[in-house]
């Protein structure tokens, strides 16, 4: 066996013996191979020396047929008792068994008489059985491995059954115990119960790590992003009237960020920054003329293939990569099928969802993003052309004008076309933008919305099942809770907050279904899960007294407002059992852009060095090895204009926010730009501040009280410091074409995806998912 272990250490720094390329269970109990071969060999030697005396004590010479190393996060420490649990079945762990880490471990031995429970768990909630002296029977699906007594929690536990008989080269026939079974594994009598476990350590570090060694870790990565979701709509962030138990459970089992900031307050630029780790101005995913997001599917603007997404890097590192849900970063450049901006050209192996975005126009809703405005313009044009046609006709009939009837005919034809178009534009928009694609094929045009939720969940489950034996990155980009808040009958009318509350609770249920899929596939402990929103809730999504947009809690402003907290402060929750401490709350400034370097480095990739990456690796902060955010400054753009900046003062712990430009609310003092779809970034509807507005977010997170030189002695010092940071940032900017400006954001018929003969775009290749 030692020879086999040595071969594993010498042969690969990241792959288990004989199974090159398989996923490693970093958070599920298997040892990791370190890249430092010398230290690994020392570990193996010490392992052999430690085990050998116990082998002599036993009649069986096969002492170490099975060696399982339990990461700290896989057991709980409570009043001197340890409970070790694992989700993946033992037969799956055996495939990735012989991997070793030189992280310091504590040498601890145990006997049957000691009162600590070490147990194996087969995927259910577990409490220590009465057999271990805790007084409660706990789960009957638990197989007791042995008991031990320790004075304080170790970093790792090594369980080596001494009597396990061999079954093939790597025990392929070993099965988990059947339900309701509390006896010991095959080959060991219940009466004997003398499991021999050894805690083996090479003390090559100062102290045990709180989270284990992640140098060889390659977790699955599941990213969940809501659309237009207010931070004040989640229970764990303070809401007590909308039910979000599954998102709350993520926060309870993981780490919650309270100052998580989007790079933009609207969809397209925020998502571009999320995928690339760069301010959207760097990739050109902003506009300068009021087109805040991509307006149509059939436009030429989009995320350039010169940009590097985290999906590209992880795909190159062997990850299966998938995007399910909303894209909204462009599709075509020169033809309806070139798919230059398609997710498959940005590192995703698999795509299923909407290339565009959910919107009120998808169901001819009263709250319209573009249909109502276009209908109004077309009606005005129709009236002008109709008046011209009637005038010319009257002139000809009364002989007041001379010449041919051609102008009359053409003006009449134009008026007729404008009339027909004004009444059919809603249907055209639905077919042009509201459709589903699987990879490069349109599967449903237009969408049948009552089955969309089940289709998306089915696709998530299918992706996870197909890729559960390899590391995967799955980005689930929800269509919830963007208007028109399409909600299935199961959830309609069930919340205390109307249709928005219903839609939110349905999304939370979807989160629960996705987490259950991980549980059923045994992937919970080996998957990093992240939940967020692309920006804050929309305050202007209102009809009469009915609010159809999100609530941003105590924070001022909302979607579309470049600097105010309500538009950019979003939920941020990370869960990785066994690695991230459950229940931690971090009050440090972080950004959606930080996800890029974090997942890239976790996946074994390298952050690009040929461009500026504005995101920072979150792992030290999440693990608790760093106390403060790596961000000293964060900048807040509205289109291509800098509206605000924040400074995390290192020496005083204060968090400053400087506003250079803010929107003028309508009506005055209302807190939003009611009567408009979204607040503008420039023009006569914004206020430019000289001197800028200053807030201390550490004391005034609602940005209710602007500071002045009279009320804040540090006023000029803060202004000067932030101004220097802005100047330094501006020197790093390189001009690029703005993808959302008019030229790239006008609908072009030849770019319109169509599953039939344009303009007769209709198909249904999905059928009924039930």
C-alpha cells in the first residue's frame, strides 16, 4: 500500500492514484495531494511509521485497507463530542481515496470505552447515536465507526478500520449500509467493534488550519443570481414578511456579506462585470446616450470575445461549464446565426435559457420597457402620415394641387404600415425577444411562460447529473424577480406582498430544489454555492398603489441609480460545507467582480495578467484568514460616467462614500424617479455636486445625512484621498467601443434569431416537461 501511496504523491500533484482527472473531495473527507513532493513523502513515511505498530498488534495484517481523512468542516465539535458526517457514499470516495495533504494534523487514538462518537453518515441530518453516550438515538441511517476522547477539536481525523477485508483492488463491491441499519460494515462483527483509528500528523506548520489545505481543492461551483432582487426582500437580511427559508438556510450554513456591491445598477453592465471581474467601462458594456442595457436580441452590441470570463478559464482547467437562465450580453454580430456574443463563445459548454431578458413586454403587460413608448411614437407618425395623405388627396380632388397621385399613394401606404405596426408591435416584440435556446438552437419561440420554471429546474438537474463525476461550474441566472413577475399557480396569491412577494417565494423554492439536487447527488460538501442579485430592486416598477419592484431595505435609491446604495448593494452568500464556517457575517466592502478571481483560483486557473482585473480574491476574507477587504476603493458608474466612490479607511475603520452626481427624484423628495422607467445618468435630470456629497456609511448606511466641513473634521482629507484614487483609476482606463451606444443597440432584421422564416418566427421543440 505504501508503494501505491508514494506513486500517487510522485505521479501527480492534483490527481488521485489511477484516476487522472477525477474530482477531488476536498470538503468531503479525502486527503489532498500537495504540490510539495518532499513534504508529501515525509508525510507518507511518518504515516507508515505510525501505522506499523498497530498492524503488529492485530491479527490481520491488512491494517490500512481503508484510510479516510475527515476535514474539520465535516464534523462538529460540541461539549467534547465529535460527530463526523459525509454525504458522498463510501464507494465513490474509494475511487478518490489515496490522496494526502501535509496540513498539520493531531495524533489522537481512541478506544471503545471512550465517550466520543465518530460515525459515518449516508446523506441525512445526523445527531450522535445513543450508542456514543449522548442519550438520543439520532439517525438510524448511521453506521458507528468507533468512539474516541479528545481534549479539543483536531484539524483532521484519520479513520483506519483494522479488520476490513479486501474486495477487489479498490473495494468496488463495498456498498453503503442499507436504511435503518446500525450495525458495522461488512467484515467486522458488531461484538468486536475494535476499530483502530490513528490521527497521524507531520507538524510542518505552526498550528492547525481552520479550514484545511485548499492547495489541491477543485470544488464544484454553483452560482445563483437573481434578477432585480432587492436586498431587503430576504429573511436573513432583515425581512420578516416574505418567506425565503432556502436562501436563509444558505446563509445559516455559510457566510453572509452585508456590503456586497454590484458594479452597475442595471442588468447588462453588472453581468458583464460579474463574468469578467472588470468594471463594465473597460469592456465597453456601457453607453453614453441613455441606452443603459441591450435593447433587443437582434442588435450587434455585446460582450466582446476579447474579454476573458471565469467560465473560459475554468473550461480550460477541465471544468464542465453551464449557464441556465438569463444571458442579456448580446448574441450576433453580422448575421442571425454567427452567435459571436453567445455564451458558448464565452467559455460555457452548455447554455439553456433566454439570450435576452424577461420583461413586461413579454406578456403585453401594463408596465412596458419599450412597447408602450414605441406604440406612442408609431401612433404619432401614423397620425402625421394619415393627415398628409388626406391633405394630398383633398388637394388632388379639389384641383388645388397638381402633379401625379404618387405622393398620395405612398403617404397612404406609409400611414397604413404605421397603423398596422403600431397595433402589432407588441406581438413582434414577444417573438423577437422572448424565446428559449438550447446551446445554438431555438427551442421555444415565443415562450410558454407557465412551464418555464419547470423547464429551467429540469435543465439544472440534468446538468448536475451529467457532470457529477467531474468538476463543474454552473451559473443559474434566474428570470425571477424581473417584471412581469411570471409566477406559477402554485405560488400565486400565497405571499403577503402581492405578485412580487409570490414571485420571490417561488424563486426561493427554486433555490431549494437546486440545493436538493446537490444533496441527492451527494455533491453538497464538494460544491461552493453562491447567491446574489445583479443589482437592487426597481422602485419605479409601480402601478397605482401596487409595487411590482423590490425593496432595498434601509438603503436609499434603487435600480438604475448609479451611486445610491439601494441600486448597488446586493445579497452575497457563500456556502461550502467543511471549508467556510457556518453562520459567519462579514461587514467588509466586497464586489460582484470579486467572484471572478475567487472561482478562477479555486478552479486551479490563473487570473489574467495582460489586463486590469478589478475584482479581488474573496477566499481569505471568507475563510477568516484576512480581517479586512482587499478593496480600499470601489467606484460606482452610471453608464460611462462616474457618479460616486467609496473608501474603506484602513486606519480608522470608517467607510466613506463620495457622490459627484445624483439623479433628481420625481416628484421632489419621492426617493425615486416615478413616471420614468429608470433614473437618468446625465442631462437636466441629474444634480452635479461641488463640493461632492460625503457620507459615513459606517454610521449612516442609509445615506440620510450628508457631512460638511463644519460637521466632519476629516472632510477635506477624505475628498483629497478619494480624488487621488479616482485619478489613479482613470489612468488605467483604455478607450474601447461602447457596445450599448446607438450603433450597437439598434434592432437589425438580419440579426434577428428566428426558428422559422422571418418574420414568421414560431416553434415549440420543448413539449410538456411533465
